[in-house]
C-alpha cells in the first residue's frame, strides 16, 4: 500500500512540474522578442535594422522611424524580420 501511495505522489509531482514548465514564457530565441524594446540602427522607412537584446535584426516599421529612436517589437515574421513600432 505504501508503495502505491508513493508512486501516486511521485507521478502527481512530476505532472505538476511539467505543467509549470509549460506555462513559462520562452526566455531566448525569436519567440521571446515580441514586447521587447530596442533601438533603430538605421532608418526604417519601412525597412531597416534594429538592435534588440544586443543583437542586430532586420526590421519593418510601417510608420517609419529614424536611426537612434526607440522601438517596440510587435511581431516576428516568418523569415526572422521584426515588425516594430515607435515606442
């Protein structure tokens, strides 16, 4: 009986930690970029480059930003181009 109870507790604990780990937001990679802030390195009218989290990315900004302006990442396009807006 004690072995069965121990087994149930262990399985329940493992399921709990798996559930917790699935809830966390990605900390690295392109999936973590939406919502991040950065700085335009070149003019983005509409295409240019931005620096986000210390890395240089291709970016598209429909409203246009000048080099040196702060931007916010709205979305990551399929070819790893960031869609950004003025902060």
